[in-house]
């Protein structure tokens, strides 16, 4: 094998300038790349070495049916995720107490904000997983997602009620009740 | 930076107090007053014979004995000898030369007080009223070092002359003055004690009877009648019956003041002097001023006063031949004048105080030893009113032949007691406020004009309103230069946190309210509640005859206006800020809502009577044997923030709110019972009543009604197994005791008490309190959101306490701990005894003596209520029953806050370039 001298490497500044996407590999690093990682530089410059050391077998592409099932499975996972958080949230709410403090108020705020934004972004959440063929099944998934978020919202309401922030009692409407006006006024006239 | 950290726990500890330490002595004010000083009982005296420092002693018309420091006018000590005394009570105050006690006589008590600290040395109750007290300046060998004895003359059925031991008050001897003659005065010379009594002749004239007594044994040595012919019709024309001097004299005039007759005591001869008439004006007053010391020259001065001018004549007594001769006269000056006598060794000096000058002459010759002009007395007076001296006491310091300085404590016609040092006022004591009979808060007129202008703009059409506003702003621009000038000072003060409250015009908190006090002698005096050091104005509003009793009621029908009404005269209105009388009289009840039908009720024949359009609607007559003690209507302006009470479980208990409630207290003297009624004053219905038996009806029964609750206190006598004690009863009226129930009328918008009578459900609780309450009031705030404090005047401990309503709440659970919901409301378990927490004492270390009434007024800040207590002392403060939630306290460190902001700003400017450089560098430097 005739010794081939590689072309002189470009100067550092040029490499920094051209290498926009990939971060430059530290020069001093002696750590080898992890198995399965093929760096672009390695691919271009040391192709012969790489092909000799590894035996890469290309993965078999899944069929569209399998893909749908996988996507549906993933979608169900996403849809039920809020429900899984419920017990933890409930414990957190219970522990934070019913007093009006900055901590409990923040927690309640997050409790409301999470489900509402999730429901509003529902299309975006499931967009990647939605295909023409599984659209029917996805409806059910979305409904389950909304339902789970509503459960979280209900937890928030329960908490707010516990904190006494819901105007459900007579005293909450007392300010709108007016005193009765007397039709007569009596004045004491000192004799 | 550690100091604030250390201060935090201290501040937290401080927040548990009712009166904050930084507010005490700062927001509250107190005039420790003595009352109207009398000429005969006021003098300079050295409390410690070894030092030259002297105090001014006085026993006032109000029956208060006190010592004043002549340096600053502060009260050194005082004793209330006769509470509720008036000018009619004879009172005497004497101090022996070189003695450290002063001896007082008032009522039926003669007492000696340590002059330096006011502690009582001894006291003696004589039978009958004290008619005179003198000190025996006897120079007998054995008593020379000890306390000088006193001679007291008492009246009553058996008039007595008693010699009292100066150290113990024990009676050394007594001599009974027989006969029916009225005892008048006692006097002592070096060798004899003279008792003078008034003998009534058949024709109704008075004759002076002089009884000479031996001072050692008390035996009568001589008795003779002075031939006063038919000159003395009343005792009032007796000018003087000489005090202690080398030759005590008696002087009197006839009722027309045309002749002055003088007798040297112990002799029978009478010298007669014509009183010359000046400008044809009658002499109104003749006064005699003589030295009080045995070893001073026996010279005296007679002061004549007409309506427009005064003059004086000085007489010498020739001791050898017992003759009185006129030495010289002091020229006539216009206006009133005051003369006072001072002694230095044997020399006698007379000081004359007029409205323009102070001058001192020697009794020996008419040469003026010292003369100082008076530019003004530096006291507030009515417009165009000449301030005149009424009487004076003086302290003269003599250097060689001239008088180097003179200090005179002068009572002015405005009621102020001022000290003139060489003619310039040093301090003044507003003693007229000690006789305040009625007072009110009024907002300053300056504040009101802005309100009125804004109202005018709101009601006129837009173009006119615009022109009005522009012209008003142009007018306001005139103040711009002065505002700009004061700006740097304001900023510095604000920066240092030392800014005092602004004046009345810039008062945004409503602390500067004007308190108008009507005094006993017909004056109206205004004090600024935010700046109480100075009397704003002081005006004579009623011309009273001597002895006439004035019972005015002062009120503020609307902002900026003060109205005085009394039995004799209808309402007269005054501008609150300037004291000017307002020409146009506004109708009294302007604030009353016009739509409601008016019912007027009044006290009539020992009962209550109400009329509508001059036809009687209801009567309230107490049962026989009962008399009405007091009637407390709910205040006309009593804002209530919430019509219900929110319970712990957030349900509502509705208050029974009716503006036409009144609490009536009646007492039955025979049965020793007191009945308390809550009346609906429109229909006359009794909504609640309670009878307490075994009540000490002679002790004060205080009562108060506000919002939907009432409270009263009384002294209960020992009865059966219940001990004697003071009780405080609190009652609260509710529409219904069921939560969320608004009663029969439910939520109807209006109602008529005449047609539908609803009865409240009343909860009451009785508490034992440690002290009798003589008067009650309640804090008032602008919207009634702030919780209430019951203000109780404790006469026995000279204090005003503010009891939080939470302590009194009738809903406190009995015999059990409060449930969780009740705890949320702040209710605590009922305990029958309320101990007055030392934190509740609003007067803290001050001693507020003789408070007759307490008035309150809301400030502009919702948290704050103003308080003003009057009687003898004047006491005022600001209260925040729910703490000052809407204003920064004095503990707020403005400087620290500004420093923090400044430090942050500096840090930002310093750090910003550093961060910028670092960011740029991080872009350019790799690895």
C-alpha cells in the first residue's frame, strides 16, 4: 500500500468558519467516539478504517401498519400522561395546605396553566402521530387526553375551593347586599 | 448592614403593642392644665429655702393645686383638691417665708404639701367650710427652726379659729367665735391673731367685727366693731382684709366706689380717702396689693379700674402713730392693668403690667426702677380684640438700686397664663382650655373650599367647568414660587425621614382637624389636632354676666363650619380655620337625607316625647321613682362597612342596623336599680331592656351605642353572694341568630318602623372590670371598615383606655374553648373578668386628670381615628385599632430604602460593562 500523504489540513480559523452545524471536536480529546457514532469527518477522511472495524447491518424499515400501531401506542402514552401525574399533584396540593401563601398560589397557578395550555395545544401534540389511516382512533385518544387534563383541572378547582377562593357562600356576595333604607329618621333635639 | 437585621426582631416585638413607642409622645399631645389661676392664691415661692430657684404656685378656680416651673411653664406637680370646683368655691393657698411646705384650704380641708414634690405633709378636716387660712409668722424662740404654724378659720354652725401645728397639722388651740356673725377672714400680725367676722345690722348692712386672739393660748384679748356706718351692703366691697404683714389692714369701699376706708387692725381709727373720679367713669374695681411678709415695709398699693383705664395709689402706714398716708400715685393708663407685689428683704416693689409695658417701682418712691415694653403676648385672640392683663404675680431681682430683671406670670383676658421676662413672653399655658364644656372636631375650611370648587365644576356645563378649572389652576400658580422655594427643604426632609406633617393646607391624611372648644367663660378656642402646640384662634363668643352658667353645645354641621348653640341662643356659625363669624346661617341638619320623614324627640318632663310635624307620636315615661340618667342616640354619621358578620364557615350573621336607635338609662334611687333600654326612636318601641338591681346609682353610669351594639357600665353593690364591683355590659343586636337569614324583612330596599316593627335578637355579656368607667366613646373611621375600640375614661387612675371590640364580643363562647370556625373569627373563650391590659392605656405615662368627655373623629385615612379628651386636662391622640395598614409607620426607614435603590443602580451601571465585555469575549475566545 503506497503511503499517501493527506493534503495539508486547512487552518483552524477556516475550519471554525466552515463547520457551522457540527461542533468542532476538541483537538486534544483522546476519547474515542461511542460505538455506532459516525462523525462526518471520520466518514470522509477515515472511511477505510471505519469500514474495516465495524459491520453495520441496515435496519429493516417497518411496514405502514406496524408504523400506525406504533404511533397509536405512542399517542395513548401521551394521552394518559396527565392522568399519571394526578396522584403526585394531588399529594402536592394536599401537602401545600389551604393557606394563601406564595408557594401554594404558585402551585395552584401551575395546576391550572398546565391542563389549559395542553388542551389548547392538542393538535400540535398529536400532529406527528396522526396519519390518514389512524385518524378515527386518534379521536378517541384526543378525547382521553382532554379528559385527563380535565381531571387535573378538577383537582385544581378542588384545591381552589379548599383555599376559599370560590364565591360559593353567602359571605362572598355580602358586599352586593345593601342595607335597608329607613323611611323615617329620628333626631334628638336637646331640650 | 447588620443593624437592620438586629432591628427586625425588635420591630416585630414592637408590633404587639397598642401604643407604639415611636408614636408615644409624638402623635399624642397633652396639656397638663391647672385651671384659671386666682390672684390671691398664686405666688412665687422657693420650695427649697437654701436655693434661690423658685416655682410658681397656684390653687386654681378648678380646685387644682400645682407648682409651675417658671423657666418653661411645665407642671412640676399638681394635686386635684376639689374635683368639680368652680369660681364660687373659696380657696386659700399660703406659703410661709423660708418654708418648704405650702398650706392649702379648700372645701372643708386644710392640708400641707411639700413644695418641692407635692407630697402631702398633713391634712385636717375642719368642721364646716374653710373660710381662711393664714400662716403664723411668729418669732418665738422654740419654734424658730421648725415648721411655721397655720391658723385656720372655719365656718358652718360653729365658726372656729384653730391653730394648727406646722409639722403635724395637730390642733394646738381652738377658739369658738360665738354669735351669729359670719366668719370672714383671719389675719396675723407679730403679736396678735385677728379674726374678722361680718355682723349683720338690723337695716341689712354689714359691720366688721374684729376679734383679737392671743396667738400662744388662743384666748380672746379684745373684740370691737368697726364703725363702717352704712357703707357695707355686701361683702364684695371689702377690698382686703390684710394678710400677714407688719401691720395688717382692713380696707373697704362703698358700693359706688367713691370712698376708700382703711383701718389698721388692732386700732379703732379709720382713715378715709376719696376716690377721685376720672373722666366721669365709675370705678369698677378696687384692689389692694400689700406685701405678705412681716419684715417688709408696711406699704400698700390700691389699684383702681374703670371700664377704659386704670391707675394706682401707694399708701404708707406709719406704725408709730397708726396712721395711713398716701405717698404717691401711679399715672392713669388706658386699658386694664395688673399690679403685683414683690419683696426683697424689707423693700417692697410693685410691678405694673399693662398691655404695652411692664414697669417696676419701689414702694418708697415713685421713681421707675425698670421699664420694659411689651410687643405682644404671643397668644391667639379674636379679631380686633385687645388682650388685657387680668392679674399678675411677679418675681423681681434687684441689683443695687435698680431692678435688673422681673418675671411676671400674667393671666390674660384670653385665659392664657403667660410668663413675661422683662416684657417678652417666655411661655404660655392655655388655662382657658381647662374649663372646656363642649368640643367638636371640624375639618379645616381650606380643605372644604377645594371640595366646593370641585363640586361646582362637576355640576356646571363642560365649558364653564373648563373655564373654572383653568382659572383655578392659574390662581394656584401664584403659589408656585413658594412651592419651588420649599422644594429642596422638602426633599432633604423626605430623604432623611424627618419630615414633619405639613400644614393644614397640605394635609392629605386628615390629621389636621380643628378642635373647637367652648369654655366656661364664653370663649371659643380652636386647636389644630395635627399641630397641637399652638392655639389657632381664641374668640369671645358669649358675653356672660358674672356667675352666669353657659351650657353651649358645639358641633360641626358641615366641613369648615363650627356651630354653637345654647339654650339662650340659636346656632351661631364660625369659620373653622379663622374663627370669623359666618354671616349666613345654614340650616342645622343639612346632612340629613331629605327623603326620610323626620321625627324629633326631646327630653320633656322627665320623659321622652317625639313629634312628627308638631304632632306627638310617642311618649316614653319612666316608671315612678325612676329618673333618666342619660340618653345616647346612635351617631348621625356612623358608617358601617358590612351589614353582616362573616362567620368562620363563611356564612353571614346579619346585623340589626337601624339609624334610629337610642340607649336610654334610667335609675331608681330608692330601689337602687338601673334600667337600660334600647329604643327605636321612630316608633318608640323598646327593642331591648334590662334591669340591674343593687346598683350604686351615685357612681357614674357610662353608656355608649354605635353600629349594632351598645355597652354600659355601672358599679354594683355587694348583694347576696355577689361582691361589690364594676360591671361592663355589652349587647349586640342581630336580625336573626340563624346564619344566612336576613330576618323578616329579608332584602327589601326600605322599611318604615311605624308600620313594620321588627325586633332584633340581642346577645349580651357581662364583664367585671377593675375600675369604674366615667365616660365611654368609640373610635370612628371614615368607612367603618377598621375594627372598633371602646374608649373608656377611668377617672380614678386618670387614664383613657382603648378596649378592642374583640375582647368585649358578646359571641365569645362560654364554658368551652372556641371551635375552629370561631377561632377563625378571632373569638376567644369567655372569661368574666376583663383586666385592663397596660397596652390599652392610650395615655401611657401621662396622667390625664379630670376628663369629662371624649370625642372622636375619622381621619381621611381609613385606619385612623382621632381622639380628643377634655375636662381639666386636654389629651388627644391618633388611634389605629387595626394597626396602620394604609400608611407607613415611623419605623419605615426611608433612607435605607433609598440607599438600597441607589446601591442597586450603581451596581447595575458598574456591572453592565463587565457583563458586556464577558459576553463579547465568550464569542471570540474558544476553549
